C-alpha cells in the first residue's frame, strides 16, 4: 500500500513536470516570436526535467505493467509451458530489480557529490540551476522501480504474476 502510494506520488510529480515543461516551452516560443526575448535557461531546465520525469514515471510503469518490453516470445512460451513462463517472468523481474538497484546505487554518489559541490548547469551570470533535484529523482525512481520489480518477481514466483500468458 505504501509502495502503491509512492508510485502514484512519483507518477503525479512526473506528470506535473511534463505540464510545467510544456508551459515553459510554449511561453519561451511565444516570447521569442513576439518580442525576440527568450526565457533564459529553458534548454537547461528542459534537459533536467526530461531526465527527472522519466525516472519518476518508472515505478508506476513497472507496477502497472506499462513498462516497455518485448514479450511475444514470453507469451508463446507461457501458453505452452506455464511453469517456464513463471520462471522467465521471475527472472526478468529480478534482472530489472538488479538494473534499477545499480542505477540507484551509482546515482546516489553523483547526487551527494552534486549537493556537496553545489554543481549546476547553465551559464554563470545568465542562468544557473542546480542538478541535484534531477539526480534525486533518478535515485528515488530507480529505488522504487527496484522495489516494484522485486514485488513483481515475488508475485511471479508465487504464480500470481501480473503478466498473463494471454497478453495484456
């Protein structure tokens, strides 16, 4: 239940970032066109927001089985051999959890370094933005993604897989 709430909060934050990014880009285009006065830092903010919103969407995508994967062969095997399908689903989930754990672990050190060193993007004197919020979103999204893959793997191992052999 807590994991589901965290997934939804992250998905909501990611969606909010998409809308904010869209509004910022539209405002920048309008000001460029009408007054030849672009908003300073739009490329830098969009760059940071894209990374953040992708990782904020990952936990809910994994939990709701919306994460992209090629599963044609999986479904064919699971229909013919359900035990093999469960085993493959469990293995894929555990590999997904491991990948997310490695990402979270690696980005944790980049996040702490960015905070300690006050790292930023942009041009000093014109526009600067700290990079640690985007790195924190990566750490949070990857950690929750790992947890969701573990839940998914446990469900698959117990025969309560979220992915049915008939397909989504």
